[in-house]
C-alpha cells in the first residue's frame, strides 16, 4: 500500500480514522471524508470502528472505555501513524497514553461533530443511585475531555458556531489550531428524480399530495412534537385535499428513543391523524423521501450542522430549519426566509403554508440558488481538502 501511494518521491502521510459506528451524521461525516482521503496521492488511510455505545452511566462508561481500548490496542500494534483523526475523546486518551509509552510522534485531530456524553442532561425521574451514577459519569467525562483535548494538535469544527462553542467550553483550546470544515453532501447520492410515482406507490402516498418531511434522530430536542402539533392544525383546517407528514428517523438503538416513539404514536392517535403521518425507520434510500417531499422541515432546538440541509437541496427540495447552531450559516447564503425564528406550532403553520403555496417559478429560484450554494461550498471533496491542507501545514 505504501508503494502504491508513494508518488513523486514524497513520503506518504499515514492517517488513522477512529470513530463509532451507528452515530448518525457523525459517522456519515467521518466515512465520507475518509473516502475522499482514499482518493488522494501520498496518503495511506486506515480506520478503527468502535461499537456504538448504547448504555451510559459510570459503570457502563468504564466498561466501554476498556472495551474500546482493547480494540485500539489490537488494531494499532506495531504500526506508525502521522495523524489520528477522531470525534471520540476515548481515542484521544488512548493515543495520549499509549503514544507516550511507545514514544509515538503521531498528532491528533479532534473532529468535533456535537456532544454526546460531555454535557448529557440529568433525568430528574431517575432513582437516587442512577442519578448519582450519571452525575459522576458526566463530571468524569468532562474531566477526561479536558485532559484529552489539551494534547490535540488540531480541532476540526463543522461550523463557525461550533468553533465558538468549543472555545467557550474549553478556554485552553485557544492555544490549539481550530479550523472550520463544513459538512458536505454526496451529489451522486442525493439528486432530483424525474419520475416520483414509484416512490408514491412504495410509501403509499396518493399522487399529487402535499408532503412535509422531518428526517433525523428521534429526539425530543429536534422539535418533532411541535411539528406534529402544527401538522394537526393544518390537517384539521382542511386547507389541502391530501397532505402527509413523513417522520423518517435513524435506526432505534437507545431506550429513550423507544419511549419517545411511543409518545409520538399516542399523540398521533389523540389527534386522529395516524393515517396522515408516515413513521419510517432506517429507510434505505433517503433520496426517495427528499424527492417526494414538497418541504423538509427541521424545527430543532439543538444542532450543530445537520446533513439534512445540504442533502435536501441537493435533491431539489426546499428545507426550512431553526436558527440554531451552524444552520444559519448555510441558509442565509440561500434565502433568509428559510430560517425558522420561532418553532411554536402556530408559527410553524404560517411558515409551512407560505412555502407550500409558493409558485413554481419562486420555488425553482430558491432550489436553484440552494443547489448552486451546495455545489460551491458543501461537498465532501471540499471538506476533505480543507482538512488535508491543515494537516500538511
């Protein structure tokens, strides 16, 4: 592999990506950047994929760290790397600890994609033992992050907002080089489809219906309940002959997601709109859902840089989203009307109605601008090049 990659007499750069599988946008981002790196000359790229952490708390966190350490040791024995790129603090800790023992000169890049364990909220309904365990786990995790991040050579943030967030939570990171490498989209995977009738049949949605879609994790912070409340108002106002809401969510792996799904199902039954809402888990081809949608909506209360936005526009569909995290950084380049300043149901109804009733020329103008912005600023090739330029500098 080294011989194949060595060009023009330059020594190859050995890069290790280490990350968790099944982590939604985080995993997708890492794997797309990794694929772009594999296309580059003079790069030797390897990966370590850790299992998804499902259970948390002090004991579970400790067991998970031990498990991933063993995976790390078995995959890196007697190997040399110039860079380790990882979104997980556990990998950073391993490289710091084992690297000193091995006297490794490997540099570490923390690829920040959002917080999982770092500031996990405490559930007030837990019993005292679990409450205390989670509290200790949170404090321990934050402390371990602090130790880990003091030894990184580069921090990669997906938006300017994320960069500011990191600086606010870890003031010492001001001494570390922090770059913004916007998340991207695969244009070959997400694109407009000429014939959508097969999708209508597949999803059992009547032709010429209006379709609103939410795509993402089943998480109370994503504004899904507000969206359902707004959709209920739209349905019972009888403004549209046929209208559907698609809630397309990642594969459920956490107990909290199961509980939240049950809450959603009960709410749909209460409103008598179960037949109007399609709950779709882990759909194999999201391009279908983007294409059948008249509008994609993300009324989130917590996000960094959701992949849904570039994916929707690449598919030729308008997306509106909250003014949260780095969302504004992309939407204001396209059309400021796409930004949700308020996500209460009544305001969502007004915004949804507005976009569903735009004329075809108005929609084409927004979609065309969005597609141009995506192709210019938000491709995985551009993301990878930004990172690589800073690894070489």
